[in-house]
């Protein structure tokens, strides 16, 4: 198992695992809470009871091209990021954030921000996601997250203009995209280039 340990917060530690040894029930419950919360913004989900949600959870968990990253607050699993670069990733992206969630009781502790900072260290390129238009909390988070130009000293974030779009369920969404590039690699490449491209 790969473990990524995030920066120390003042009163908590954040741990993330790709496929960590946590009880599956923890993921199931968090996924159920996530879908239940989305019902406020997406009327197409209103028909989903817990049985259907858990069935959907099993289907999503079985995706072979999915990376399920758990987010910990101390020893408690409190959220997740579902990331893909396979068949469920739109062709114009290197990586796509399918879902992300932090339990409501653990928000405003910068856990998702620190988690994404860890993710982009190993998942560089063009990253995209959909945000439900009515989900103002998510919109505010991603607007803030992509307002920076650097994540780590060597990683540059380039925001790509947001546009309104629709996912297959015909729910109004914003498509958000940003690009992560490694400036250390760029500098090394420039130093290695002995013949300028243009005179």
C-alpha cells in the first residue's frame, strides 16, 4: 500500500492511502453520506435510497481505472477523493476527479486542500471535475483552491476558465479545469536544451 502523509496541522494529522487497510463499511458510510448530501442539489438522486446507494458504491468501487484515496483526520477516515485517468476520464484531461467529499463535521480544517496538495504531487497534467451549480460550498472551495499559482515551490497551477456545461444526467454543472506543471522539470529541460527553438 502507498501512503501519503500530508503536512502537520495545528491539532490534527492528515493521512491518505490509495487502497488502505480500513473497514469497507467506513467507505460505504461516507459514500452514502455524500450521495445523501447531493440530493439537496440534484433532484435526479432523490429516488436513491440506501440500498441503491450501496449498490452504486459497489459498482463504483469495482472500476479498474479508479483510484480511491481516503482522507483521515487523526485515525478517523472522514472523506475521500475518487480520481481516474482511464475510461471514465474525459479525453481532454490527464486526470479527472469523479467525486470528492469531507464529512460535514470535519470541514473547515483544510483537510481537502491538504489532500489535493498531496494528490497533485503525483498526478500532474490537466485535471478536471464537474461541480453542481447549486452546490455553493463546493464551488467556493474549488474557486479558492484554484486561485493560487503555486502549490509547492516547484509545482505551478494554471487555472483554465470555468464554463457552464451539463453532465449526462442533464443537471446544470460547472466544468472546472486546471493544469499542474513541475517547474523543476521545466527548468532542467531548459538547461538541457542547447539549441534555441527560435533565434
